[in-house]
C-alpha cells in the first residue's frame, strides 16, 4: 500500500518556437554534415529554433498557460513553480522567478533545478517530495531550454543535435489511487567533463579569449555520453519498475528523454518494452534537453495514447551526469 499522498499530473502543455530548421539546411549554413548522417546516427529530421522575439520565459509561459487551463488551475493558485533548465534567459535570477512574474503567480515559491536533460524529471521528484512533506498543494513543473543559444553553430558534433522548446505539468493531490507510483534519481559528477560548458562561469569568467575560442559553448564527447546514457537509462528503468512493484509488461507507454533514436531503442530493448509502446518525437524536435519528456508527454496525451489508468514510465539522462526515472498511473 502506498504510504505517501497521491500526487497526479492534472494538466500538461508545451510550446516550441515557430522556426523549423531541417537537416537539409545545415549545408547552406556552412556546416559539414548531411541529412543522411544526422538521420542515421540520431533519428533527427528537424528541430525548432527560437527567433529574436522568443525567450525561455515566453515559451515556458505559453506551455504553463496550456497546462493550467487543462488542470483548471489559475496562476494565483500555484504554491510553487519549479523550472528544469540549463539555458535560462539570464544567469541571475532564476528562470522560475521570471516565469512567476510572467504568469502573475504571486503566491508561488519559484526556483530552478539544474540537472541538464534530467531537469524536468528531477523537478517532478522535488515537487512530489514537497507535496508529501505538506509544503505545497499545487505545483507547476516546467522543463524548458533554448539550447540554440548555448551551442556552437560551427561545431557539427553538437549543433545538429539540439532544439528549443518548453513543456509544463501541473501537479495536484489525487483522492483516487492514481499518480506517481515510483521515483528514482542518480548523479555522477566525476563524469562532468564529458558534457559541459568548460568556461565562462564563475571559475573562469568570460574573457575575449574564451569568447573567441568558444569554450563557453556546450562541448560533448558524444560516443562516451551515448554509452553512459544507455547504461544509466536501462538501469533506471529497472529501478523505477522495482519501486512501483511492476514488471515491464505492466507499462503501457515508455516516454524516454529524446536525445537519439538509437539510445531510445537500446533503452527500450533493455526494459523489454516493445516499439509500439515507446513514444518517439526526436525526429521533429531534436534533443530539447529538460523539455523533451514533458513535450513528449503532452503530445502523447493529445494523440490519445495516455488515458485514465494508463501506466507511463519516464526515463531521463543528461549532463552531470544526471539520470532518473518515474512511473505514473494516469
Ligand atoms: O541529452 C543527453 C546528452 N546527449 C546525448 O545523449 C547524445 C549522445 N551521443 C550521441 O547521440 C552520438 O554519440 C552522436 C550522435 C553525438 C554521434 O554519433 P556516433 O555514432 O557516436 O558518432 P561518433 O561520435 O563516433 O562520430 C563518428 C564520425 C566522426 O568522424 P571520424 O572521427 O570517425 O572521422 C565525427 O567527426 O562522425 C563525425 N561527425 C559528423 N559527421 C557528419 C560528428 N558529427 C557529425 C555531423 N555530420 N553532424
């Protein structure tokens, strides 16, 4: 019998920039790549890229408004706003307080969770714990990224992979026996240098030299990250199932972090979840980091793939390394 209060996802929403950048367009931008290479190695065909009038706050607010409308919750009713992001509009203050101001959520306590691609999933687990502790009744959890603003558009190892977007969920208590069944989180900071922004932070503040060499942009050792992602996400699926006392055949839908189709397929194979029960949209959005799972969840609901009683497993992996998983009964 579940000891903690039932915390459910009462509404979801997402927003992406208008501009779609297709694989075929990179060549004209002077990047030595091809649609064939990107599709075969990653499954990505296109991604959305923010324009001058779009910001992390504007996309987050659009996603949040949709989620709140579905949940029937007003901004004034939010007790807490948690934003998972590694690409905030400003380095100080947090993206969450900017979103709070944009929504007019005057009562809410607002803060960010910086766990890169695992940011939304970490935020969900912090929110569940806050509700279990009696600190909040209604929480908005957003995963949002403008990675196009922090990647090096001359580095083909990274710039073809990422996209921009925001996904939002409203969490409330449930009186029925549905909601979060299990949570799992892990980190390993010894591997931080495999995926990071080497300079431009407080340790080595921005200089003309850092700017010229581009060491403030995202740098990634893709092959090593790939191996760690498959290993960690596979293990996280096992842990979430154990925690929920379920087996893989109980899972109706697996929504993994959308970084690479090959990582998704390897994780699903390990978890013993057949392809038709795995949600994939990496082809249309690329890797939107912390936004990827909540965008995918919102699309899955819109497509009728999540209904009352559906059991969904989320699994994420990102820079840090950070990873985790969650099983939810809708
Ligand atoms: O969100 C969580 C964090 N991120 C991830 O999970 C991403 C994890 N990594 C990956 O998805 C894959 O490792 C990549 C898609 C980044 C790369 O795929 P790969 O099969 O691991 O390729 P690779 O890194 O082994 O590179 C193969 C070759 C290299 O050339 P050489 O050294 O073999 O001559 C690269 O220089 O492909 C080259 N390459 C490219 N070629 C065309 C790298 N990027 C590109 C590109 N277009 N965009």
